[in-house]
């Protein structure tokens, strides 16, 4: 089926003149036959937009396949008719539509109109047209070409373009388009700020230049989307970014992925991946802290109930310590003051003058080489050989908590921990003082390995709560006479 015709042998329609339609159309009614005409017909048929053309007298000279698809009228039925009256437009609207279309010959540029056309089955269709005049060899008006599409399809296209512009302008989500080589091709303002760089500076560069840690997981997700398609749910990715001053910052991005395929190819051809993300670091940290607080409160509650069922005060103290250790530390030690504890007041004061040097005796500990419950230790009253300035002795002197960590690079050697009488794998320590009835009974030491972070102030508060419960039991241990052997 040809998209353009220079003549027609079809009998004239009811709204056409009885004779001379082709002659009235003049030489501009269709292209001259030959290779040029065939090329033009092929180009018009391959267009995605519906297109028709009129000569200076309003006779249809061109009608492509997309116009046939939208309205149902074939090129054989359309080419050669004068205007749309009686077939593609209602008779009542024909004069107005014809006048608006042909007015494009008299003005420069394009005119945009919306009006209703008739399909071959009689239904009406609202279309949006863009029409422009055609000039002949002498510069005079030779006709009009008109491109049209369904209004709903045009609106959908405009919405898609508007959405793209809004996303790439400054949306509340970061938007990054990456090509099949996983290099950014488009970055919006939000994403550029999240990545700590300019929008153009990120283009074409590997993601590993900005993402220090977590780039393997990110690139793995992008490769999966290219190969398998978009996942059904959002993913939360933790990454570490390199800052402008050479530092690092850790962020959590809630991410969604879309595989981009060309709509112009017969088979889907991947163009890359659309990556949308939002920074949820603060919310994740807050949720983690809330979960940690709820868990620790539950552990202390369970510890109190379990300790109340213990017959021995030492058993009650060790049970309480076992509950406190879960998820908190790897090892724990209980050291009690040798002899009768003095009434030491907070901030280092005493009620009986200067104190003699404090000596501590190990009474309970967790296994040094493996995870296990805290068990009593038979030390025979021999003090632990703590050197001056030891964190446990500092806690007694301050009647408060003391935190300590191995120097950088010392985590691979046990020298730091062994010299302090701690298990060899210990890297971080927290010493909390046992206080009851205004007296210092001893010290509880919590220890963490290299896989855990250092103790922080919230950790010290939790340890002090657990130690206070243990202090009551250990004070009872001194008050209750031991049975005779």
C-alpha cells in the first residue's frame, strides 16, 4: 500500500466534486513517480506519527500507515479526497476544521489545534494536530502538511517528558542512570549531593571512585537488573563514601532499580539501569538504637527475674552478668576488693581519710578462649597483679566507669590485653565499679574483641545498670556468713 498517490481511479465520494478532482489538485497533489517517490513513500510509512498532506486546493495528497492505524481509513480511501468533510469529520464541523488546517499556508511556523475526527467505524477521536504550510518552487503556498496523534497519547508523552524533567531536576529521591558498563550517564541534583560531587563530574566515571565500601554490592545489583530485570522490592545498601576532605562517611540508601530498554527496537535492547535511592541513614540508626534499647531493657528485666530464683548471692550475680553479656561483650570479669570495703564517696573522696592501695581479687570470669557462662574462680584470696594505672584501679579511684582500647595496630597482638591480665583476644574494655550502701565492693570488666566497635557512653550506661544489680547480690554475699566447710 503506498503512502502517497498522485492520482486515483476511485469514484468520487458524496462530498467530492463530480469531476476534475485530480486535475484540480495540480502538480503538487503527489510526488512525481520514480525512485524519489518510492523513497518518500517508505519514509512516510515508517514514521511513528500520523501524517497527511493537502495541496493548495485542500485535496489529500499523502496519507501514511500511522494515519490509517489511528483512523482506519486506508491511503487508497483517503488520497484524492477534498478535505475531511463527509468521511473523517462530521459535516457540521467540516468547514471549521478545513479552515483551521488550511490557514497554516498563510502564517509562518506551525499551528497546533485540537478537534474531533471520525474513524472509519463511525466513532469519534479527539486528536491534536500540528500543521505547517508548504511552499512551492516559486515561493508561493503549495499546500499544507499535518501531523496528528491521539490527544491521550500526546498527553501521556508529555507526562512522561514532564516526569523525566522533574526527576532529573531536583526530586527528593536521588536518580542515576547508568549505561551497560555501569557508568553514570545522568545524575540529578539530589544524587549528586548524596554522592558528594557535581552532576557532571560523575558522568562516565566508575562508581568505585566515589563509593569506597559497598561498591561491589551496588554494582552486583545493577548487573542483576541488566540480566534479570527489576527486583520486586526495594533494597537497602550500606555504603562508605569518600568525602572532599579525604575522610569517609557511611550511609544507608534505600534503592529501587529499573531496567531501561529501547522502545524503538523490535526486541528489548537494554540501554542501562535507572537507579533511584533515598538516604535513610538517620532513620536506620534511630531504629537500630531503639531496637538495642528494647533488647537491653528486656535482658535486664529477665536478669532480675532469674537472679531472684538463685539461692546463692554469687550465682545471682553471675546469672545477671550472663544476661548482660548477650550481644554486648565477649568476656567479663568480676574483681572484688580484698578485705572490708571502705566507704568511698563519689569523685574520689573517702569518709575515713586516705585509702591504702586497692587490691582486687578475681572471683568470677567467663572462659578466656571461648564463649561461655560466667563461673566462679577459686583464687584463694590472692590479688590480681594489676599495675598502677590499670583501668580497673582507675574505676575504683573514680567510683565510675572507665573505657580503654588497644592502640591502632595492636589488635593483632595480645601484648596489650595480656599485660592487663585480660584474655588475649581483648581489644576494647569497659570497667564499671560495684557500689552498694555507699561502699565500693569491686569492679566488673567487660571486654570486646576486634570484630566489635569500642565501648561508647550509652554502653557504659547499660553496663552501670547491670553492675548495680550485681552489686546488691555481691553485697549480700559479704553479709551472709559462709557455711562451715
